[in-house]
């Protein structure tokens, strides 16, 4: 692995940690779902840099499309704000 | 030529990603954060294609293709939820 | 021929990277939601299309697949931005009006009168 790939890996891990804190501590659940989508995005980038493109492809398909739809439907049927 | 070009373009893309991530942290409403997420995903599609060119792996482009096809479905769902007609 | 294609690819990739950075700056600096989405979608769509097309010129064996990605970005990114702006207007985001004219509201009122 070259040096620049390592720096890029470090950058995307930083983005992942920021988004994870955001998803854990936000009261508005819709914004937490958006942060979950960011987590899945940067996780796919990490798999990609570590040379596993098939895992990254599956993570992209499930994390971006399917889990967002399921979470938004759940929020629609319950409440948006957390007490 | 090729290495210098790669480093300059990659640092520009990382700069764009950092700026969009600042808007994602700052943005007051949910819609602002969705716009920031959309922009970050477009930047990541471009970055993955460029890294595939640098590593010379043809198979790596498929990840970017899946993002370009499926990336807008989640945003469309959130927009329908904000509109109130899902 | 080879070098001309390479220089053309470098040119397109550089233009795309500049437009992506400018789109990100527009998202950071604009005053309200609608101007932000305008800066983000226009500039970053053009930037990503030019960038990926340039990579396809740099590596001519990949040209077909990069062209497919370009077409999908050109279709999907404006659709999602349009739906998002409409949803934000319906959920009572107030636009920043310099001269006080809200054209979308007037069009909606005319529709109600006709019906």
C-alpha cells in the first residue's frame, strides 16, 4: 500500500468516526438516518482501499439504498423526534 | 508527470470532501445535511474512478457504477418524506 | 495520437476537479437552502461528468464503462436535487427573497383558481 492510500484511508476513517458520533447523539432521527448513510459511504471507501471491491459493492448497494428506505419508513410509522 | 498529477488531483478532491463535510456538521436543518451528503457521494464517485485509474484495476469501476445507479434512491425517499406524501 | 489523447484527458480531469472544489465552496458559503442546492447540483454534476470523461480518455480501453457512469450521473443527480427542493418547499423552508417575489407560490395559486 502506498503512502497516499494510507493517508486517504486515515481521512475516511476520520469521516466515519465523526458521522458515527453524529448518529449516536442527535435527537432528530431523520438526521441520524442521513448520518448512517454517510457511515455506509465511508465504510465502502475503506473496503475499496483495502482491495476488496466485491464487499464494497455489496455495502454500497445495501447501505445507500435499502437501509435508508427501511429506516425512513420506520420513522414515518413512529415519531421523528426523540425525547 | 503522472505521480505529481495524481497527488495534486487527489488533494483537490480531499479538500472538496472536507468542505462538504463542514457543511454537513454545521447545517441547521435536515435538508442542508441531505445536500451535503449528495455532494459528498458525487465526490466519492469521482474519487473511486480516479483511484481505479491509478491502481490500473478495471474491476474497481463497478463500485462507482453501482453508486451512480443506486445513490439517488435514498435521497428520493428522504425528499418524499419531507414532502409528506410517502 | 497517444499523447494528444493523454493531454486532453489531463485537461478534462483538471477542469472536473476545479468544478468539484467550487461546488463544495458554494455549498459552504451560500446563505440559504435553495441557493446551496443550486450551487451543489449544477457545479458538482458538471465537475463529476467532466472528471470521469477525462479518466475515460486517459485509459481508452475503459471508455464505454466511464461513458455509462457519465450518463447515469447526468440522469440521476438533477432528479434527486429537484425532488429535494420540492420536498423542502412543501415542508415550509422559507426562501431568502431579495425582492419579495415568490414565483412558485404564484403558480400554485393560479392552479387553485383554475380548478
